[in-house]
C-alpha cells in the first residue's frame, strides 16, 4: 500500500489574541460582536487587534472609547480600556500618554464624536503633536442615536435632522478631517482609507498598523480615517452600503496619505520629571508670608461620605448642610451631586468630603460613611463602604443580604421619626442628627448655623431643628440595631 505523508499545516488566519475569547456584551451571542451586519466597526476592530498582535504590544495598549457605536470596545479588546465622555477621547488620551508614556494609547472615535462635539479636542491634540494614535471611523451619520446629520454627512443625504437632505447653504459642507489636520505643523502621519472591498480593507490594515507603529517608535501624532459602511442607519443592505463607500463616500472624501513625516520625524523628547510635591509651593511663590504650620482643627479627620436615596428625600440638601457645617468648623470640604434625569422619584446621591487636610478628589468611591435613605441605595453602595465604616439606614431592620459585620450600622425609621416631629420630608435631618450623635464629626451648633443659612422658611427651620434633635436622641437612647 502506498504510504501517504501527513501534511504539515500552518495557521495563517485566526482570531487575534488581543480580543477576548468570549464577548460578554450579549450573553446569548458571546462568539460575535453586537455590531449590525455589514457594519465597518467589526472590520476596523480586527485590523487594530491584528496590528497590536503583530507589534507585540498587547500588555501596553490602552484603548480610549468615547460615546457612539464604539462605546463598548472594552467588551472586545483584551487590553487596557478607558471609557470617556462624548468627544473627549483626545483629552483623555493625552492624559494617559503623558502620565504613562510607555503605554500605547489608541483613541477610537466616530465622526459624530470626533468631528462634532470633539472637534476642538482633536484639533488641539494634533496641533500639540500628542504622540498617540487616532482611529477615526467615518460613516457620515450619527449611528448609535438614530441617524442625525453628522459633520461628515454627504450633501443631499436625508437624515432625521435633515429630512429634505443636507443643504450646503443651511448645514454647510461635509467636514474633511484629514485635510483640516494636515494643515497643522505637528502631525506625523495622516491617511484616509476605506472598507469598500477586500483591496481597500487590505490597504486599511497597512495604514492602521503604520499609525500604531509610529507610536511604538516614539513619534508624534498619527491619525487614520476609515470610511466605513453603516447599513442599518443608511437603510441599505450590506452590499449596497459597501458600494456607497466605494462610490459616493470616496468621491466626497478622497483616499490617500495627507501627511507622512515618519522618515524625518524625530523621537519626541521625554517630558521632564514632575517636581517633588513639597517643592510646589516654593515654585508657585506661595511660601512668602504664609504660616509655617497651617491652621487646622484639633485632631485629624477625613470623612468620606456617600448620601443616597430617591429624588425628593433631601439627599443633596443633606450633603450641602454637611459641607456648610464643615466650613464653619474650619475643615476642607467638597460636595459633588449625582442624580438621574428625574428630580422627583429618580435616584439621587452625592459625594461629600470633610477633612482636616487638603482634599485630593471630590469623588467618594470608598466611603467610610454611608447615609442610605432607601433600600436600593443601601444595596448599591453598601459593598463600597470601607471596613470599620459607618452605615446609616432608614428602616426598622437591615434587609436580607445587607448584613456586614465589619461596619457599624445604625438602623432607624428616620422617616417615621421625622413624621412625629412635624413632617416626614425631614427624614434627612433626623438621619443627620443620628450621624452627629453616633460619630461626633460635627457639633450641633455648627449644623444649626448651616441650617439657618440654607433654610429661609421659619416653619421649616423649626421642623428641621426638631428633626435634628430627634435623630441625635434616637442614637443616644440606644443603638440596638448597631452591629
């Protein structure tokens, strides 16, 4: 019998290692992306991931993804990921690259994001020559939000905001980003490619790799604009959308290299090291005439407080009273509100800092005090409370699953207590009284001074004062619910 040699096989095409093995965006479809059939984002993702693999930079790469169809890039790229506000990718990419110059920073932006709300961001980042890479997906429409006109929408195209077609005299001409940025001195590499067919996709792959490789080499700003189909919002099938890219899109946005200084560009010099923190007052000229020892309250404290509840429960007011009283006590304070779209019945919370020293950030991600006026807020924020912290809950007992033996919990029906002294809406003040009685972080006199400053109604000032006293009394008389 003839002998057959076993052929040796080599893998020439496989899923990039820079992708997660499973995509958890949709639990039922973890083998594929959530993008629409024919969308260019999936192709662009693969080109980027393949370049990351080929350059061996997966462990150094940070993807910056703003609002838009690309907002869920962190579900796909097994790299560092930062989500940012609409249009702010260049600003955040600048911060990441300057603070971590060894990282490879990729800003992935759509046309509505980069060329509209983020236009100033991208122009100034390019003008500074920030040494990161921008992948700019141009499909000429706001895809994620339903099809409004974008700065790159073609003339005559109908959108939800241009139902009669884009008119140059009314909406202006499509914005050509590559041409605009190529007029600046600092950019090193700018190219426009397209995803209108296999040949164009292969050329796009080379441009993406080159733009990323420039950053690996330490060169300056690079941007690749990718003309991409959007079949769903264009109301076309994938084949028709690809033909539009090949035809109208490339006519309006000519393909090609608009800036290439990769051969002549020099490596960007490293930023000088930051001065020691202790030297900053001297550098800024703040030492002359200052006391050698800052005047601060006796003792040292750093209260990181999260106040949470429904809109209308006085959550933000409670936080304001705390910082006003803190100022009266000579503390450094900060107050940062956060609430949903509905003021009444919507969720509401605020971050409060009271400190005997300088405050580094107003954000309270690890509170040592939680004031939860309802159960949803307790369940949401209880896991974040630092061990040995305080938890104040508006109820008769902790709900199932909310016990934590490593924190001090004060559970009281603050709404009922407030109702007995005049009005259930003063529950926030009864809880504040309990906070004062249990922790002693502020004196009642300081809080009353703050109340008089914030509350103009004599009736409500009287109710709030009674509620405050009742909250203090509820704790002093016994804390049977403490753990």
